[in-house]
C-alpha cells in the first residue's frame, strides 16, 4: 500500500491509497484530478472515503461514481449525495486488507470524521481537522468540539503519518 497526493484546485490535495492496480481516494473534490491520476497510472478506482460535506472534499463524488459501482464511505446523516456507507465513531472499514477505525472529529464541521489505521505504519486521514500548521477553521463546530477532536487525535502514536 502506497499513499500519493493528487494536487487539486490551487491549494488542496486528494489523498490516494494505491495497492497494485487499484486505488482509493480521500475527499475527491475534483473528479478530473482523480481521473488524470487514474489514467496516468493505469489504476482502477475501488472506493472513496469522505471526511466531511464541504464541496472541495465531495465535489467529485457523483462524477467518479456515475460509471462505477463503488463504495463511498462518509459521515452519517444522509446529507452528502453519493454516500453509500455511512460511518460514525467506532465503526471500522477494510481498505486493501488494512482496518481503518473511524473517529468522529467535529469542529471544522459537525459531521467531520477521520480514518485511522495502525496496521504496520500508523496513518490518519483527517480532512480539515488538522493541518501541518494548525487546525481547520470552525465553520459549524464549537471551539470545545475542536479541542476534544484534537485531543482525541493527539492520543494516537507519535509516529502516525497525517
């Protein structure tokens, strides 16, 4: 399993998890960027992970799934078009033989979730909860919610790749 960043828009990345000839994307706001990555690397999209409802994270879902019958995992609530599998705290999913645990991490948005796997090398896909320079802005959540979300993430092993 390898992780690649797919550049999107002017300052975003869509994370891809690649295994052999298949890949999973996290928060595909731009379907064209994902399609380009797929074509250039001769990869087949196998599923999509969504962390929250913002269009720069969800904008590509419908385009990427219109010709593919793939799972789209995302937050509970029924408010994101295209989600096939709703997830919440303590749910687990399997991606290429690795178990990812779901953490609810509200603050940036109320529906925000993060995906964590401690298989081999710990890895976290946390959307806009945490950045290298700080945390995401509070659009819907409260400072207290963000504090608790960051506290939850800070309990992960220090070697976790974010």
